[in-house]
């Protein structure tokens, strides 16, 4: 292959380079869960299309060894210039006047990346949040998320009989509200990034404990439906 040394990609910003260098794309199998650092995330957005919609708010909560420090929850409101009312406002309640008080998206991502570096990302229906974050990260830093990922909807389908995969076509993954109802969890500030993050973190602990009881032993990473980015 012919090399053209004068043509090269721009170096990554330090925060992006530190994230990429410090975040393995997979975990060793059989790693005990108490040795794994999880970070639960949630994003509220202007809509569902990563190509034209934007992140309005973002939250992240680290969790390790079954402990969720209350002071560990981080949340950000993202500045949006020229924001206008959309149908999504009826869900998350974030008004254009709110986003004018937010931080610049690049600054939010600069604070967010160190929080998730080296962690397993967790969310409910996580793929949507990842698509939105990937679009923002590509725009600002030319990177994508590379963390191992765990969707609590998939975990619920493994840990709860009522949600087990049936083999029938068209079976959908359970919603956050459905899993919370079955597990006896009262969602906190539903459809806010911070509230859904806290609720999903609680759900992760409950589902993990339930699965450990079923297996009769402490869990390892191979027991959970952890996927590569």
C-alpha cells in the first residue's frame, strides 16, 4: 500500500484520546461482577433521528459491587440554539427556555467521557442513547463509543420468566415501566435523564440479584448479555 505521510488524520483531542486508550472494547469472560465498573446512562432528545435531532439532557451514574453512590450521579442540560417546541416536550418536559441555560454540547461531552472511561455502559433500550451519543461524539471528536454495553431490557428477558424469549417473531423487549412494575420498583422522575438513570441503576441491581439467586452463585460477566459497541 502506498503511504502519503503528508496526508494524516488530525490527532484526537486529549479527552477523546484518554477515553479511547482507557476503554477496552470487551471484558474478559468470567470476570466477577464486583470487579466490573458499570455506568448507567440516559439521554433525553429532541426526537428519534440521530441525523437531525439533538441531545437535550444527559445523565450518568457509576455503580460497582452493587453500590450506587448518591453523590455519583451526574446530569447535564445541553444548550440548544434556536430550539423550538416539539412533540418530545410532552414526554420529557424540557422547554426551549430551559435549554438556553444549558452547557455547550462539546463541553458536556468533555465532562461525560471521563465518567464512562473503562466502564460497561448500561441503559434501558440503550441502542437509542448510543446512536445519539455517537452522532454527537463523531461531530465534535471524530470518535464513537467503544464501551462494552448492557441493556437492562435484555437482562430482564434473561432474569424474569415473564419476559423470556419465546421464539415467536415480533416479540418486543419490555419497557422500563413494565420491568419496574414486575420488580416492585417505583420509577423516579420518569422521562428525565437523571430520573431514568437512577431507576435503571436500581433495576440493574435488582435484576442482577435475581439472576444470581436463580443460578445459586455470584455472577460473572459471562452471565450477563454484555455486547461490544
